[in-house]
């Protein structure tokens, strides 16, 4: 397996998905430098910015070569870095990409150099490096990789991942706050997730043994944060390179956890201070700060004005205008998405805040969006909102959940009822193949109708109507009282009518409901309850 442009793109995507799964566990490990429980979320958001830079949705051509991808990774991480951990990660990625982008055909030797450069830049970014953190883990990974002396990518990647895990296990011996809490370093755990993803990409399979299922987490409440600066200040800074040493000196005297990364006139600045205004003024003196973010480490819930908030709201994703109208008519807030555009964390956050409610039920309606939705929920929970993310995988499940939504119930009871209704709804869809491909139902040709049940191709047909009938019949074979049909933008006019007529004839005991969803790519969505 090579580490070409395609593999690097896949590594970033696999890393993002893995961070999404590990986010809550990593958040729970976060006791240093501030026990604010957001390291996993910040790493996820930083990596999400990298993936968005590699897979632009605004029509911009995606980077195709290693040099182009290296620039995209560096810029995306710099612009999207969140928190202390995210800023350090951006520098690790910068070093890694810098070496990969200079090689036409990366080998194990290239990977060894890339890991070394990543650790080197990581240490250089932190004004006062501390051992027992992600920096230690990054250096151990680089040293373990170098010790192999190998040119084989898989050998080097496995050695780096193993070395990182061993170093991670030793972090409580190096940092007293970790030892007292009984945890390993959160940022180091996040880096191990990325290295495990790298092993998966270069070997073609995941090594489950490298991923502990249960990480140690502290038993005491997370609110007992250490004495220290009251604010986290972050901003992007347009400034000449020669202005940065003075900026670092000023910020170093103001606070701690100072990290400044970037170059070529664009920098990402992170610091913990008591005087947030002075930290911003230091940036103004150096250049032009923008995207300024100031976070108080205190209880955000106590600071949030909640007097005029609604008690509860529902937010859901719609992939068609008809579905959006349907959800809105049921009282839900809607995030409009489409083919090739899944909602980003920022879009989820904006929608949750726009709901203006103390309690929010969020339905992503797509398994690949669940981790993003959870990351967004974690952000707004810091503002005092109570958010429950339902594991809805399709819009027909959201329709079923909305049907039992009762704002007058206790929040927990309402979430349980909605989750139960969604889980009891099996889902399917019809689409048309655009090219020859292998599927779980055999080989399909361009123009074939594919019937997907629970996300897997269950049948290949030639006719939308016959395929639709067969999918519904297969689903009803295991029971069902209500069939929901959602017609897409390309659905023939009589498609849903003829399926309904068929059901009334052969299954008169089954109720049917039909909606016009207007979704692209899927002429028909099907739900069975």
C-alpha cells in the first residue's frame, strides 16, 4: 500500500471518523492544561477543517497531488484549529504534510522523516513545552519509527503507533495532574487515534488491539478546575514573521498555555490569560487579529441569559425541499442539506442556537453525520443548553420520531419515546446506478435501479415501480403496520400511487402515507413501522 494523494485523503477522512467515535472518551480524559472537557471535541473540529479543505463543497477543485494536499492540510488545520490541543495538532499536521508534499512517491523513510518533522514543529509551537503531553507522545512515535530503520510504510506506521501508545501509558508518570486524576493525556490519546488510522490506511485493515475500548476517566466531577487564568483567547493573525517574537514575549508575560503557529504572514494564536483585552491588544500591535474567540472557563450556564428561551425544540436535517417543508410544518427547525453537502459542525451549532430553547432534540438523519452532530451538541452544551442527539439514519425515522414528540413530557421521557419510534422504523430507498459497480446484491450496470434496505443494496432491478414493490414486500415480510413513501425530485408521477394501489390490493391491513420530499438522487424513500 502506498501513501499517495488518495491514501492521504483517506487517512484524513478515517482520522476524522475515528476522532468522532473517540471524542467523548477523549473529552473525559481532559484534565490538563485546563479540565474543561473539550480536547476530543477540539481535535475533531480541527480535523474536520482539514477534511473540508481536502473535500471542498463550494465548487473549488479538490487538491489532487501530494503538494496540493499538503498545502490544503496545512491551511485547513491552521484556519480551523480549536483550543490548545487543536492548535498543537495543526502544527503536527503541518510538519507531517511538509515532508509528504515534497516526495513524489513516499516510502517508509519518508514517513519516518514526516513524523520527526511533525514532532519538531509541535515542540517549537509551544513556548514552554511540558512532558507528559501530546508532544511527548509525538516524539515517541517519531523515535519508534526511526528505530525501525525500515523503508516499508506498514512497518514504520505500526512502530509509530505502538511507540505512541507506550508513551501515552507513561504520561501519568510525567505529569502530576494526570497521576492524581488517574488518566492518560487527552491530546496524546487523540494523536494515537490518528496514528491508528494511518496504520489502517497503509495496511488496509484496522488493528483492533491498538484501540482500547475503555479508557480510564477520573471519578471526581469535572468542574474542579485548577487555579489559573480565567480566559482562553484565540485568534487568527495577519502579521509579518518579524513581529511574532515580540508577540510571544508579551503574551507569555500575560498568561500561560501559549501556542503560536503558522507562517508566511498568517498565524493562529492561543493563550490562557486573566486579561483577555490585553491579549487581543498584543495581537493588534503585531498585526491584524481576526476571528477572535474568547472563552471564560467558568460555568457558562450561569452566564447565559435564559429567561426568554423556549422550553424545548426539535432540529432535523432535510435533504429535499418537500421534506424541509414537512419538518417545518411539524414545528421542527430545519438544516437544509443536499447531494454532496452534509451539514458541518458549524451549521449544526448555528441551528441549535437558532432554536432558542433550553432543551433541543437533534436528528442528523444520516449515520455519517452523527459524530459531527455530537460535536456540535457538545459545543452548545457549554452554553447551558441540554441537547440530545437521536441516532436517526434516515428522514423517515425522523418523521416517525416527530409523530410521537410531546413537548409537555419530561425531556428524558420525550427523548426515549422519539428514539424508540425512530428505531422501530426500518428504512429503504431507491436510486439509479450511474456506472458499473460491484454491490452486495451483485454487479450493477449504469441505469439499473438499486434497492437499498438499511443502507445496503438488497436488489438490482430494471424498473422503479417493480423495484419499489419488491423492496416494500421484503420489508413487510418481517412485519409492519404503516408504510411511508417519500417521492423524490425525479420520481415518475404515478410511482407512489401504484405502490399504494398494490398494497391496498395485497395487504389491505397495512396503512400507507405519501409525501413529496423533492430529494435528489433517490426517487423514493421508504419507511416501515
